[in-house]
């Protein structure tokens, strides 16, 4: 009974801390401006199914993609086993699903869990080697400071330990089951504690690789303590993992599905227009429009902002993207600006946005509003040099496994520079002047546009 009460307290604490963090993240994302992303439900379902569920963009890099799928499938299916552990912990049973008459189906389930657990363990070891021993450039970029590197390694090590505990728990359970069966055959008395270890489950991996480590333990009581320790380590580790993940880049475990649902459905390169600017242009181009017919602006309303200077000026979807970023670096690895040595890294854009948003959330917790401390996303986190290095080719958007859009943030920050501060690089300023004076980006009058063809043969 004491164990049940302790388990319920630990479970309640894990759920409470996870829910509190989710509430904070939801509040932070709510700081962004509104944006409509609920149309075309059929297309959104298709995108989510292909990209999030089907992992279609992961397998473009086969080795990493297949390893990731192995961890992903293992994570999903092994949760059935976690459900049994949760029920056991609350009710005080041992392998409750086995006692429900599942028979051979239970053996198949446990065996499949073991195979998947072994696959997850292997994949995590491979990923640890890739991240720390192989010279893969995207894992060692400038933005991958001590914390991002440690975060990735912490998760991989924790998953290895959890799978080791799971397989060790099954190995000791299997030994105890055999000993109880032998005692029953010899008509030896079986203690109440040992009687829980009924013949249930099939353990192909743990019997082959983990059982030899524990068979030398002669004392049944000691073996039971080892089995219980592994059981507690496994489930408490999972609850600790649950609490840690929303603070980690691995939050994409939960965010990938909604983020792909709310993906941009237009063509990747299609830029959004500011409604206020579009209306002004239409008014200018309409010879019959009355410029004085528009209603007078509300003097009490907030002035219209062009572009974004801080996280509050971005849309909720852009902030959602920031929390979904896996920091995998695929975006940066295909960025032509980054490949040619320029300062831009699309991954850093997303990491900086999330860091600044976390800072804004902390201000809300402390004072009830976002402090005007002089710090902004633009310049304090993302420099102008980074913004103007972007070619808006959208290679980063195409490469992202969960449909994150760094280019939209870059464009909005550029809009602020140009439309609010009238600031742009000299080459772009010259282009603006040419468009204004010549109707084209080039420094030639309209009358000279055809001269290039004069010397061509008829």
C-alpha cells in the first residue's frame, strides 16, 4: 500500500509539472499576433499524415531517417507497456494485462516491445557516436553551444538507460518466473511476494543478452529487489523525461503533429503581403478611388506596425515553429548563404526566437508584462547581417522535417528594418531607387530597355 501511495504521488507530481510547463509555453505562444491557419482541413490532415506520422521528410537522409523512425516507432508502441506499468503502480498488481486472459497475445506484445527497445537502444548509441565522434558539420556549428550539445546527449543517454532498465526488469522477472514455476513443481512453498511472478510474457532480447548478468544472484529476495529497482527506475525515469522534454529541443515529440497540421499550404516561395500595404497600393492604382473615403483612423488604437522587431510582432505560428525546432541543423546544412561562409544559420534564427520568447515569458512571470528593457529579437539576438545574407530560396523550409519556416521570420524582421527604420544595405537601397525612378531594378530608363536586342540578327 505504501508503494502504491508513493507511486501515485510521483505520478501526480510528474503530470502537474508537465502541465504547468505546457501552460507556460501556451501563454508564450499566445504573445504572437493572430494568424488564420484552420482552413482546408483535408489538405492539413494529408500534410500531417505524410510529414509527422509518415516521417516522409526524414528519410531523405536514409541512415539518420531510418534510425529516427526506429526510435519514433519504439517510442509510440512501447507506451502500451508504460500503460501497463502505470496501472500496476496505481492498483498494486504485477503485469495486470497478463491476468486479463490475453494469453499468447501478451507474449507477442512483450516480445515486440523487447525488439523495439533493443532497436531504440542501438539507434541511440549510433546517434551518440554520430554527434560526438564523427565530424558532421551541422552538429558543431557556432550556435551549437554547450547547452544544445548537452541537451541532445542527455536525451540519448536517458533513453539508453530507460531501455536498459526495461530489458533488465524483464530479465529478472523472467528468472523469477522460472524459479516460482520450479518451486511449484517441487511443491515448495511460495511466498506472497514471489507469487506475483506468474508465467507471463515472452522475453527474447532480455533472455538472450541481459539474463546472464543476473542469473548468478541466488537470493530470490535480492533478485526481487533488483527487479523492483529496475521497475521504479524505468517508470520514474519516464516521468522525469516527461517533465524535462518541454524544456528541451525534444519537445518536437509533442509539437510535430500540430505544427505540421498548421503548415503553410501555399507554394513554399510564395511571400505573404501586408494587408495595410496591399490596400494602399490598390487605392493608388485605382483611378476612380477616393482617397478621402476611407474612415479616419482611431486615435486610441495602437499604430500599425510593419514587420517585426520583437517576438510579440511575430505570429503565433512563427512562435509555434520556434518551440517545434528540433535543432537538427538540416536547414542550415542546405542554406546556400551558410555554405558560402556567411553568418546566416536558419537553425540559429529559430533558436534565437525561442530564447527571446522564453525571456519574454519570464518577464511576464515576474512583473505581469513584457518588460521594455531595450532588448529585442532584432539586433540583440538576430543581427542585420544575418537577415540580409538570406536569399529567400526557401531551401531551409524544404529541408525541415517538421515544416518550420525560418524565412517568414527573416522577411518580417527585414520589413521592420525597411518600412519602420528606412534602413537597408546600399545595394538594396539602390534597387529601391531604380524601381521608383525607372520602374525596374536596373539603372536604365524605360526607353533603353530594348537596346540589348538591337544588334541581334533578325
